[in-house]
C-alpha cells in the first residue's frame, strides 16, 4: 500500500500555466468566470491538457457498510436502512442514483461491510462486467458484518483497515479500466456521521461541539450521546497514525473511500467530494499523501456543522450551496456538470483576438486587480 500512495504524482504545472494564460486571453474580462476558471486550470494540471479534456464517461463509487457504534443510540435511522439503500442504488431510485440514471452516469456500488445479508442474485465478485464496464450489481467486498462499537473498543483491526483502503484502490483502478474519466465518491452507512466526526476530531483537534451535528435527524438525547462519544473517542485516536485512526474510530465505508481518493489521484483521474462523510475521507486521504488534494473537487457545502472545518483543512472551496445534507454521493452528479461547463469554456470560447475585440480597455483592469 505504501508504494501505491507514493506513486501519486504532482500536477502538471506547465499545463496549468498554459491554461491560466488561455483563460486570461479569452473574450471576457479576466477572472469573470470565477471558480469555473480555477476548475479548468486545475483540470489541465490533472490531465496535462489545456483543451480537449473528455469527461463523457462518469461514475460515482459508493462504499456501503454498517457501524457498530449505532448501538449507543447515535443514529436516527435503523440499521436496516443501510441494506435497503445499498440495494436501492442498483434500482436507480435513490438521491444519487436517480440523478445518475437521468444523466447517464455509472454507479459502482460496493458492499464493504453491510451487516445484513444481501441477496446473492444482486451481487457480483467483479468490479467490471463482462463488457469491461461498471456492473449494475453490488460488488461483494464485505470485510465483516459491520464494525465493532468504537465507543468501547477499536472499530476494526489494523488488517481490516488496510483491506478497506486497498479495496478503494481497486475501485479506482476498475473505474480507470472501464474508461471512466471523472469520478465521485459517496457512501451509505447508518451511524457514519459519528465515525466521521470522530476522525475529524482526531486529525484536527477541533472541539466536538464544532464538529457534531444531528446527522439524519438525531433527537436531543442522541445528540448529547454523540457529542460525548466524539469528544472522548476522537481524543483517543489523535496520536495514532492514519491507519491507526481509521482502525480506532473509522468505518469500513470510510476506509474504502480513503483508498479510492488516493487511487484516483494515483491514476490522475479528477475526483469529486460529496458531503460530510466524503470530505472526512478526503481529509484522511490527505493524511497519507498531501498531493491527493490536487486531484479533488469539492461539490456542495453540506449542512453538517463540521463540513467547513474539513474543507478548510483541505484548502478547497465548495462549488455550490443548496442546503443539501443527504450524502450518498448526491452532490457529485451536479458537480460533474459544473466541471463540464468549466472545460467547455476552454474548448469553445474564442480569444479576444479571434473575436476581433481590441483588448486595450482591459489594461487598467489587469493592472489594478480590482476584483
């Protein structure tokens, strides 16, 4: 695994510089496309291409698992919802998969540790189908039937954490082999806002009160218990290495997501962060190799209160704020379209010269840095 992590390379700085120069020469006031310009420049650094970045094949990888900590009363939904939604992803009737169905986006649905049994006819052992594409079935990579209760013991063994991370690398490689050009990372796992808050506290040291929200709609008693667990268990894991943090207070879903973020960067594939659980997995990926953030795009600003702590840690900014707090990867398809728009400006806008526009009027703006 160390070799895989070390193989993540830096972005192409020369391509980024050429992309910035092109954006400044297009028929507009420099900087007037705002974040779209930054996205297009970042894309150039990832692919090495200023124009012609194909994004036709897209996929959201979903890592599904249960969390033993729900026995502490820190979740508003029953454990059975994890199984139901893991299956529903394949039916294309959930928040993320309904968007995927509409936009023609693939879903890579992976069972990392769903506690209840998934019907065998819905499962496959392969991450690509007989045609080399993303399968419609649930990929069986079950590590165990959910994690242990992190409030009383480590959530998993070190070997299980590593296995989860390596599964994420496998997913990233499978998407590359299937020709995916842009991916997003989501999840399903009742109780995973608790595991995510614990991990974020372990990494940043931020007080639990600034990290813990109500998740899917937790009542006051549940919120108080969740705060207590994040306060105590997040502190317990703070001196551990990244694998140790995941072992102590993480989840199988998050381990897979961490590996997938790292694997996407290793494959020089742009990867989109979804909501709170996804961004905490991104934070953990940065703990393994800081270069991983050069390949990440943040989709939406989550309503979970710890989200911006994670965002600041990564040094990124969300593309949009629609008040979303679903998870699943539901912000990724929307972000894919924003990234497409950014690349379209590079491909189809003409320069000032090509548009027969005298750019002398822009000299003062360029010198003055008015914006």
